[in-house]
C-alpha cells in the first residue's frame, strides 16, 4: 500500500499537484479555518454557516479541495439554477465559494483557485410586493391563530418597519419607554439607530412583557432569541389564501404607507437606509394613488380644457 501511495504521489507531483491538498476536504477547511475567522469578524456568520450547511456541504463538503474543478463547480451552480433558486441566492453561494477557496489559496492549501472562473447571475432586485389593503381582513384573521410571539412580531414589523433580524435581536435594555424609542446598536449597515415607537408599537411591547423570559424582546429557547418564524408565517399565508408575500415585504408595506404621509427623506431615516435611493426601491405606489394624483393635476386645468362629448365649451366646440 505504501508503495502504491508513493507512486500516486509521484504521479500527482508530475502533474503539478501537491498531494497534501488531497488530504484537506472542503467541509473540514470551512469548519476549522473559514468559520473560525468570520465568527470574530462578521455579524452574519450564522447566516454563512447556514448557507454552507444547506447548499454546499451536502454536495461538496466531503470533497478534497484540490480535486474540485471549475467544471464541477459550474455544474453545481447550474443545478441550483435548474432547481429554481433565485439569482440572488445563487450569487450568495458563489460569493461564499469564492471567499472560501481564496482563503485556501492564501493559507497555501491550494495553488489554483477554481472559483475565479465562476460568473455571477444577473439579479432583478426590485420587488413590488406589499400586503395589500384588500388582503388585510384575511391576513389579520389568520394571524390571530398564530402563536402569540409570532403574532406580536408581525405586528411590530408592520408598525415600525424594522428588519426581521433587527426585531429578533432587540433587547429590553434598549427600549426607552420614557422617550418611546428602541435603540438598535448593531444594524445591517453597521451603524446604530433609533426606532420611534408609536402608541401601537408600545402596546405590542406591553403584550410582549407577558412573555418576557430573558433579555430579548422575542425570547427563544434557553438564553437566546426566537429564530426566524418561516413555517409559522407560511401557515398564516396559507390560511389567509395569500400568495407571494415574504416577511421582508412587511417592511416594504410600512415604507409604502409611510411615504404617503411623510417625505422620502423621513421614511429613509425611519428605515435606517444609507440613502434615499435605497428607500425609493422600497416604495410601491398603488394604481389608485397614481390615478388620484393625476386627477389632482387634471382638476387644475379642467376649466381650460375642451369639454367632453355632448358638452359645449367656451369656444363652442363639442
């Protein structure tokens, strides 16, 4: 066996491949090197771990790093696309593969990075789905049957416009009842921000007090906070007969309704966006509102326009 392995090593060396590379598998390198590094540098490391475990580890996790080729990676990515995954999801997987293999090259585990040939998909980021007014009765009726914490979470997202991750990671110590503010110390853009709490939001927090078990507004098991309630939210939608609504669309619903009352810059600050341009993509203008706006302009010039059929205008035109 030793002679056979030695012959294999000699053949690999002749091909320019370091035999030591074949001893390091992708899953092991991710766990022992990449994951340890990002745990201290990224707030979203749990999402990275979940993405690797869900999409990459089952197919490539046991493969030796040095044996994974660009062609194999491309087939893997094409398979995700054929399975119906969104372009944004696939791009995040590609980005994760790229950074893992880049780290492997930096650590001397690999000499050639096969992910350099992977191209990102064209994304269509604009999404125009909100909770429509005609869906309110069925939605809130079904929400009434949801678990209390899930029900309170959905209500709070609707009346504050917070991101789901912000609400789940909010702590009681950051609630200022005297000023009706919630401080978010660590948001997506890396800056803290204050969320104004309306009377409706304060009422929801009062209900949450009844379920307070630890430091989090939405407590989970043990000392942690509640996890993403994807299944419970899907059950609400199924019971209400609503299709195509995501939890993040609740934030877009808040933005759309707020923009009808306040300036875009105010809405942008409420949402904690880095720019008004980002906020503009969140606003969904209803057809009825567009028609009403056009009617206002039409009324300004109504007395100067030609009359309609059967009416006599100033110039005697019909």
